[in-house]
């Protein structure tokens, strides 16, 4: 007869044989549900404008992108403007536009565009997303000692007791988390259009400790982005906001020598720009020109001085840059023949203008790859025919094309490389085509330097790459924004 212990063991084995497979399936399902539940509870969440809610971990919220890792280990790069709400399961570092830093957990608010920040030092705070420059993980604030215990870095002066009232509305106090000190560094995202040299440049006081300086404020970041974009064709972009004005004066010298003649010119241009809206900008170009023409075969020299052809342009920003799409600018302009209009039919003379009305339109694409900007564009110009001394002159239309690179050397200095060319069709006199089409090509180098936020200077050098192009042109511009 079997002992009681043996009978109990057989009973358990029989139950296991009968319920084994169902029991295993039930257990695995239960464990998976518990895992997903726990993961959703401890995960960060973001809420987007299109209604999506994504769970995972917030890596970085920069002025341009939100970098978020999902629960499936996929890394998302979401435009900052698409984020409506945030919730974090762990403390994060919130950096305001006022350069103040607060550590705490983020909870959802009832209103979109506002977060509830729970901080031990300041309690529960209501903060607008537009007042936040950056959100990063707290882990960036710690270093590891030889015993592998996390310790805080040497703190800088503590946060002031009175916060910026325009950014935060004080709510009830609810201390829950340890506060990380005010000198937590933030790492710049690779996708932002910021100059990493400026973000990581140490101040004189910090250089001995090899600690980075605090990140720039949002308006300073915008200025830096525009500084690099100044290396793009300035006549085809929009850098002014509504109501802003900019005036530029310049000096241009050009020289061209052929087998038969030599041409030299000095030009003093005056450029006035106005931001009509945040996307629309107008500019007026008024040049004063001195030119010299020397014919070698008869040693004749001729000079001209006066106002050249004026140009009025309108630039419009059709779409702003995204992760995969560049800025798209459109340009419409026309040229007024205020220069010497009779020089077209006179050989061996100096001139200050073309004598024709021109209408042009085109587009420019610009894409940032920190710390560089790539750009390129096309423009088509129609030249209206005119009659001089009984002769109808119809210059051919032209197609301009250009592309280049702008590179930030440091926070103040940029370097620009540009290739540009114009294909000009043949000219007609009284309906008869005379001469050949031509296509001058140039390589231009520029070195914009930002004196301050509203003033910059830009020297540039342009080389002719073929016989149809002017040999060399040297420009210098001084611009000031009001």
C-alpha cells in the first residue's frame, strides 16, 4: 500500500499532466500582461497634435526636435511644434528661456501646451512649453566616482527663490524629489542647428574645471542659425521678422581683361530690407557705379559714373525646414533701367546700366546640417525689349543656377562656398539674332563676421572660371538691423 507522501506526489503529477499546457499558456500570458502593465506605468509619454500618444523614454527635448525612444527600442525624431503634452516617470532637468534650471517630474496638465512640474524646491509649477528651452535626463548631471557610486558635481550658486513670473505660475508645494544643482550640462542634439563649439565653450571661470558653459537662450540660437544662413544668397532668403529693418552698404571692385579690351568698375551699393511679415521680406538695391573701359586696338579710354539699375525684390518663405525637408524660399523681382540706357548700341564705351526692364522669379532651398547649411536654387529672368535710336533690341532671357555650402567656424565667424552661373540667350536686333549665347561661371568665397546681434560685415571674393566670366570681383558689405 502506497504511503501518504507517495499518494500526494502522484496526485500532483496527475494534475500537472492534465492542466500542464493550459497552465503554462496562462502563466506566460499573465506574465506578459504584467510586464506590459508595469512598463506602461513607469514609461514616459508624449501627446502629439495628430492625437497620437507614444510611450517610452524621453531622451531630449531641444528647440527643434523631441528625441523619444519607444518601448520597442525605436528612436523617433519629432518636431518640437508637434508636441502638446509630456509626462515623465523619472525626474528630468527643465531649462527655461530665462536660463533657470528646475529638476522634477512632469505631469499632464488639463490644457494643451502646459505641463505640471513637480519640484522639491519649488513645489508644483505650471509651465508653458513655449517658455521651455530644453528638457534632458537627470543622468547627465552625475559623474561616477571610483567606487561606482553616483555623486553630484560641484554645484554652482543655487537657483534664485523668485522665479520668472512670466514663465511659471506658483502652485501648491508638494516636495517629492531630490533637487539636482544648477550647473547640470545638457548635451546638444545632432539634429539641432546649433553651433556645438558655442554650446561647449567653457567660460574663463570654468576653464580650470573643464566644465561647459550654460547653453544659449532661444533667441541666441535663432541668431546663430541666421548667422550661418547669411552665407546663403542673401537676396533670396528671409531673415527678418515682421517690422524689422536692415540697411547695408557695400563696396565692389571688378576687373576683366580680354585680348581686345579691359573693363574695371567700382560699385557702391545701398540695400534696404524690410520684414513685411515673418515669412515675407522686401529689399531695394540702389547702386552707384564708376566704370572704365579701355580698348587696346586704338588706346581709347571711356569713363562713366552715376546711379546704376535699381532692383526691387520680394522673398517669401513657403515652408520651414523639417527633419527631411529644407527651407523653401520663393523670389520675385524686377529691375528698373535707371543706369545708362544708350550704352547698348555704342561700342567701346563704359556703362552704368543695361537699359532694359527685367522681371525675374526663382526659388532657393536651404537645409541645415549642424554646423553647416547646404543651399541651391534656380532663377529665370525675362528682359523686355526696347528701341534705341530706331533699333529694337531684345536681349535673350537668362537662367541663373547656384549651389553652395555655409560653414560655422565659431559663434561669430562663418565661411561660405558658392558656385554660380548664368546661361544667357542670344540678343536680337530688329528681330535678327546676332552674336552667341554665353554662360559665365564663378566660384565665390565669403567670410561673414557678426560684430553683434544686429551688425555683421561680409567680405567676399569671386573668381571667374571661364573666359566668358569677369576675371575677379571683390565685395565688402556692412549690414545693420534696426
